[in-house]
C-alpha cells in the first residue's frame, strides 16, 4: 500500500507506530511521508520525550529529586513508549510509573520508590479534585440518626496510601519547608529498618496535603471510600479513638460533614 | 464566538497566560485585550488552576486554545476530552475556542493512544472529510463555532489533493468554523522547506500562502518565536518552540495579514523559557504598534 492508496486510519497508525514504537517501526511510515534525513520524525519523538519528562516532573517532584535528572529523563522515555497516554490531558498521564518502577531491575535496590510514586500520584490528582465546601451543621445528624444510616463526607480527592516503607516521612522530608539534614537522616534510619507508614492525602482549600495515618484511621477512611456506612466504617476500625480523631479531621478539612444514606 | 474583528480600526492584542505569570499578571493587571490559555491545563474539576483561570476571567476575555482535541483523527474526537472542554467552556464563556488541524489520537498495538503532539494531516479529501466531521461534532457539543489553527509540520505526507490554504479554507466553508492563522508556523514550514533544498525565499513563500488563502474567516492571528536546531549529522531544522521573540520576517507576515484581514485578535505566544512579564508586554506593545500602523495606512 502506498501513500496515495492508504486510508487515513492506516496512515495515522503508521505515524503513531513510528513515534511510539521501536525505531524499526519507522520503516512503514516511509511509504506515506516525505522524510528529510529523518529529522521530522526525530523532532516529534524528541517532543514526546520532553512532554513525558515534564509530566513526570510535575507529578513526581520527590521521585525526581531522588532519581536525579538523567535517570528521570530515561525513565520518562521508557514509560512513554511502554505506557503511552490514552487521552489529551497530559496531567492524567503517568499513573503507571509506580508499577513500572516496581518491575524495573535497575531500581530493585530501591523498592520504596514505587510506593513513593503512588503517594505522589495521589497528591497530584488531589490538586485538581472537585471543590467542596464543608457542611458543619450536618454534624448534628450524628446525634439524631443511627450510625447505620449515616456516611462520612470526606474531602474530594482524598486517598489512603499504605506502604511497607516510610513514604510519608520520605515525602515530607523532601517537600516541606524546613527540611533539614537531621530529618533526612531520620528518614534514612527508617528506610534501613523498613518502617511501614500509611498516608492520608487530601486537599485543604487549594493546597494538597498529606500526613501519616495510623492503621485504625487508614482502615476507617478506606471503608468510607468504599461506600461503608459510619457504623460499618467504625466497625472496620475498632481501635480508633473517635473522640480524639473527629476534631482533628474537622479542623484539617479531611471531614467535610455527614450525610444520611439514601432511603434513611 | 465573537465575530472576527474585520475592518475594525483598533488593534486587539492578547497574551498567552502561563503558570510563571499567574500571580504577576493578576497583581499588575496590564492593559491586554484578552488572555489565552491552553484548555487542557484547566480540565481539572476543581483546585487552584481553575480558580486562577476564573480570577483571570473576571478581568479579561479568555481565548481557550486546545492542543489535545485531535481534530483530524480518523477515530473521531475523544468524548471524555470533549465533555471536559464543554464543561470548561460553560464555566469560562470564552471569546474563542480553538485547536489545531492535526491528529494525535489513533490505534497503536490495538489500543487507543494519544501522542500528545500536533501531528500533521495529509491534505486529502478523506482527511478533510474527517476533520470537518470532527469539527462539527465539537461545535455541536459546545453549541458555538470554533476555530482551527494551521500547523508547523516537520514532515509532509505524500498523498495530497489540496494545497494547505485551500484545505483550510474549505474546512471553514463546510463547517462554519474560523481559522487561527499562525504566521510563525507558516514561516517555520517555509524555512524547513528551504533547509531541505525545496525553496529559496521563505518570506515570499509565506506571502504566497497568505495570498492563496481564499477565506475571510480568520478569527485569531498567532505570533511566536522559533529556534534553529542542528542535529548530530550537521543538518538543521527549525523548531516551533515558542521560546523567543518574534523575528522580523514574521512581523512582516503579520503586517500582510493585518492589511488583508484587519484588526483580528492577535496573540503573543511564549511557552518555553518564559521570560519576565515585561518582555512579553513589550511584544504585545509591538504587535499593537504594527497593527495600528497598518490599519492607519489602509484607512
């Protein structure tokens, strides 16, 4: 099939294969385009790699710091070809990085990086979650309705990330103002003995936030995210000190209110 | 979409509003006729980015310029992308919605991918039909006309039934869409043809292109800088990186465009190595001065 008879879909697939596939895939496209020393294809491939690197730097600032510029660039190129975008908003691309790193032989000596990436992805997506206002009067439902028909209303974009590694300490030591050599040394110590940490990620106002969640809080929030009633969520986290927890999550914007479940 | 400002005497010049200047521009609120943003950067349903855009909208008209609709895709337009754009348009009520005469969406290894680039289309009957169908889909979803931009293209398809200006004019005629005329893109293409030994005078080639554009539907003019890169083998190529000042031949093309189409809204684009806001505002002032000079000469 030559350039004058191929249909548009075939032409477009050939160009995509030339850009996203191995260099050998570039041979087919020569049937359809005028190539000038191959520079055009190279320009588009370079554009793609630059876009991949920008996207990962934006979504994964701590992973970027830990890997260094050169390694991040190589990783971005590899991920681009292994898991190219499926949609036109590049802010949505890069979620596969965590799994990709966990399968990488080169990164096997740093097994915590993939969990750190999962945490940073949750922060990245929380940044553009829908806006929501708190509804404090709704907390009165706690004293008027049985917990079986109530559900906690959490901040949009809230996620729980569980890890066998100290990913919260690692992330905060590289992102918080005032990160010190002492803080980094403490993180190093936790990494050496594999201190497990879970994180809660949410947005307070415009600011994405994260902090460590203990096991009971992580269990409760996970249950709520899965659609549990308040009674079921509390049942999933019997060790949670609700009287101490409630004011904290109200103050921090993790909890925005309470709602009665449909049919209640 | 506002009616293109054909024949109006007052220049209308806006600026591409990028993240490094979100705060500075809101603090100083310089005299600009509009702000242009990349639609996809504001697709998130909430958060700081969209709040910033709505703050800008309170003070300036907004031109929503997309880079990801993939209007020329044989697979059609991504319905999710279109829904996000429609939601943004509803919130912002922009002066113009635009994207490119390009594709990025297609099948690769049996899955739908998006190459996140502005890949050229063959100027064929089939590509024109696909482009028209997709533009109509978008216009129906948005309930307003849109505008489509000519590309800087780093490769050319062998198959061709139309010249580029005829292809774009026919697109406008069939769909009622407008044209975003990027005169820097014209120059980049002509320079690359020159570097490939296929043309001797890029400015003359661009003027011929403009003369051959049989349409009045120019809705916005784009001005930007470009860069010449040299590859490992010593070959040169001009890259449309929007990372420097508009060069003199492109200003000449702008003069030619204004003399033909009048005070069309004009955008200064600067997307990489974004300089201080004052540098951008100097480019805006120059565009105004050039347009005013031309408009006064023809009236």
